[in-house]
C-alpha cells in the first residue's frame, strides 16, 4: 500500500508540474503576442502622425538637395575622417564579435550624400560611439539637413527612449536611409543597392514598400546585423502615406532585452515557481535560441562547460563566451522544440539542450510571419525530489525493520518457531508493501512483544499510507502527527505536506493574478474612451478583490500645474459619478502622485472617507493608494478602500493593474491627440478649398470686366477716328 501511495504521489506531482509548466507557457505566449501587438499599434500610429510624415518629406528634400549640390572632390576631408572612424572605432568593436576579420572597404559610404552625412553625424560627431544620438544640431553641417534634424530629432528620439526601441529609421521610396536616431554605419546608405541590401533590415523595407494598406506591417525575425556590431536584430516596418500617396517607410529596430525580460520573468525564476532549474525560452524555426538561457544568465562558466560536454562546436562556444549572448547561436534540436515548430503543443519528458532529463511543456507562436516555439522546462530530479525523499525514508525504515526482525527470529527460532514463522510471514508482507491484519496480544513474553511491535509498525504504515493517499489526491486537510521527536519520517511527511500546500496556494495566487491581468487587459483593449474603460475597470476590480470603494484619477496638465481628475469611482457595488480634481501634491493622493510609491494605511484619517449603504455610514479600515506608473512616470492614481487589509498578493496585483492602466492611458491620449490633429488638418484643407473657389470666382468677374473695358475702348477709338475724318473734310 505504501508503494502504491508513493506511485500515486509521484503521478499527481508530475501532473501538477506539467499543469504549472503549461500555464507558464501559455502566459508567456500571451505576453509575447501582446508585446508585438503593442509594437504594431505604435508603428501604425506613428506612420499616421503628421510629424513623422512631415519629417520624412523634409529629410528627403534635404537628402535630394545634397545629391544635386555635392561634388566628389569637396569630400576628401570627410572621406578621410570616415575611414579613420571605421578603422579605429567601428571595426575593432565589430571584429571582436565575429569570426572573420572585416575590412573597411565593404562598409565605407558609396556615394557623396552618405559620405557627407556620416562625416557630420558620425565621424565628426563630438559624442562618443554609442551616444551619437545626443547630437541634435551639427555645427559643421551647413545644409538644410541640419535644420530638419534639429526640428525632428528630439521628437523621434524621445519616442524611442520612452518605448525602449533600439533604433528608428525613415527610408524614402528609393531605399535611402534619410534618418536614423542612433546613427550607426547604415545611416545614409541605400537598402536596395547598398552594402546592406541582403540584410533582414532591407527585407523589411522591401516588404513594407510593397504594402498597399495603411494598417499593414512587415516583421522579420532576428538575424546578426553587422552595423549593430553583429548583435541580433529584428525589424518591423510599415509604409507612410501622405494624402493617399506612399512617401516612404518607417522602420523600428526592436530590442532583445524586452523579450528576455518576459521569458525570464525579470530573472525571478523562483517566484514564478521554476525552482533552481526551471526556465522558459523561445526557439526560432532555425532551431536557434531567441531568448537567453537561464544558466547563461546565472553562471556563465557552468553554462560554457555544459556546452563543451554536449560537444557544441568550439567556434559557437567561443562566440557565446565573448559576447555572453546565446541568441542565434545556441542550437536547440530537442523533441519538444521539434513538436512546437511543427505547430503542436503539449507536454513530455525529454532531454533538454544541455542533455538533462526535464519535464517540458511546449507550444508555438505564429505572429506577423514569425514562426517560433515556446518551451517551459524543469529538471525531473528537482520536480520529483519530495516524492523521492519519502521513498528513501520508507525503504530505509523497512530495511532496518527487516534486519531487526530477522535477527530476533533467528535468536528465538528454537523455542518459538511457529509464532515466529507467522510473524516472519507478516514482516515479509510488510517488506513487499502489503499491509497484513495483525491482532494485538496481551502476553508479556518476547513473542507477544514482537507481535505487538509489528502491530504498531503496521498501524504506523496504515496511517502513512492513508496520509500519502490523501496528499496525492490534493487533500491537504488531513493531519498527521509524528510518533515522537525522533520520528524523522513523520516530520518529513508533515514538511512535504506543508511544502506541497504552499506550492498549491502559490499556484492559485499566480493563476488568480494572471486571470485578473488578462481581464484588465481585455477591458483596456476594447475601449477607446478613457472614462468608459475606467468605469468598467473599477466595477471589475470591486468584484474581483472585494473592494468597497474605488477611485481612478488621471493626471492632466492645466497651464503650469498638474491636476488629478477623478474619471470613475465605485462604492458598495454601486457606481457613483462624482466630479473631483486634486492638485498634484495636495492631500494623500496628491502626495503619492509626486512620490510614485504605493501607500497603504490601516489607520485612516478621520472623515477622510465613508462608505454609504442601506445600513448607514461606515468608515473603511484599510486604504490603498497606488500610482499609475509606466516607464518610471506617474500618470494617475488608483485609490481603494475596504473594511479589511488587502493581502500582499492583491497589492502586487493592483500594482500590475496600475502599470497596465498607465500604458493604456498613454495609448488612448496619444490616439486622441492624433485624431484631433487629423480633424484640424481636414478643416484647414476644406477652408483652403473654399478660399480657392472664391478666388476663382473673383478672377472670372475681373475677366468679364476687362472684356467690357476692351469693347468700350474699341468703340471710343472708332468715334475718335470718325471725328478726325470729319474735321479733315471740313478743313
């Protein structure tokens, strides 16, 4: 029975581990999809921005002006400076990351404009490599390009920093990179016929150039990109239209760090229930990593040693060791990865990319042309450690008891062989995992003592069997008391129960948090009006966390001051429309807005807040004020009150909700401003058309008047001629 309980416990623990890994796989998959949808939305919003459209036009005009005015002989100093920059700055950094030594001839600018721009904004840039984007106005550039750069560069750079993109490019229809934020060596080159025409950057441009709709984008998977020192780079692109005419392409170079943070949970593997060996990672359809392995991030030396033991090519190991990055380098040709890239999802026990036996859950991501596999794994040894510990204790105790009983049986076999033979049979049953039925004897002789000791042993085994069966079925309400302070097995069983119970509770909290965040994300996604979204959000939160009062304040600028406007509130399950605004810094809410830190109060100031219901007025006993923080900037306040204090996991959940709301507020206001600008542009266009019509009418009236004057003039000339003829005759 004990062995049966052991195998049942092992089965249920394995099932629980697979459920957790599957949940992690699906949640990470949703995060990745949401991240790329966010990038797509930002890209399309920017292509429709009048600022971006005008920037492309102005940069392209300046670029064309340089093509017409520059003379090759005038660029000798620029060419020398560019060559020096490539030889002393760019190539040493690049060659340290690649296996073959690169030469300057391939990378040097191939036309006058490219040489001119790279001189003024890269080689002659006063800022060091990696900070070239800090230059807004080039003092040496006397062309119209410097004027456009001064006007638009701070705006586009601010957007890049806010959303953590690696670089942003404007490319005209001819393939010329007329602008980039970061100013790497691809700046000013041509993506159709230049040195980077075969890169995934160029492929993204070509694909976007052939798109015909405003809501379409082109995304290309990560590849090593030489201008970024051969670092992994992925590009997403969309066409820019002006008055229904395609004028160029906007391209984002995406960062790797954001995907890594999502897959590693910002390095919080233990809090995610992945223990000491678990991890989640992404693999491309080339069977190479698209996110960093956990062991590489935690212990580089052990990771490289594992690669050597698995006979990975020395050249690959050297590259990984040099840049401490396994993306596009670490091969992952395991069974779960093969299934995932075939479009399947499921669970299995297999060897991972380091040759270790793991429990694995796998799925796939198909998004905007990407085909990735997503894997969540944990070491089989770590997953089954609690059950194996119980097994070892049971085997040890059974072995000790068997040795003891055999010794006693031999000692008294001559005089009491018959009862001892029966006892021996019962002991043999116990050793085989069978629970025999034994009656307790009242005698005081050695045989009775042995029988009664075996009776107590079987009784303990029954209790252990019953206890482990309940634990294996997930029933943690059953109690078990160790027989003594030296009962190691008993204390181990109690400790196992407590650990499994904590694991179950932690999983329930994670599932509750993920479901709540998913619902909040859906509410924010389906609404384009901030007040509608706010009202539905607080109704949901009130029911989800049992808060009695909720208020959502959004920060808005009024002249030089910032006020927090109450967009929605909720009290006692009944929505209340209240007009209220608070100046930043005033009161608890205003102070929390300035500090940007969550504040929880169990002693609320008198008359601060009361809850009204059919039973009368009641004062809440707990208050939580949570700032809406996104990218270290506060965009509002979420205020909640309840009769009891919120547990820590609810506060953390509310902070995640606050971050999602802050991001949604930014997107909603950005979309609103874009719509307002479009409407103003439409009104101005209509006004110009009306003025043009009036002016045309005036011109036509003037033309009629001119014709009338011309007829009068001809008539007068005839009359004068007749008078002259008459005077001549009279003379």
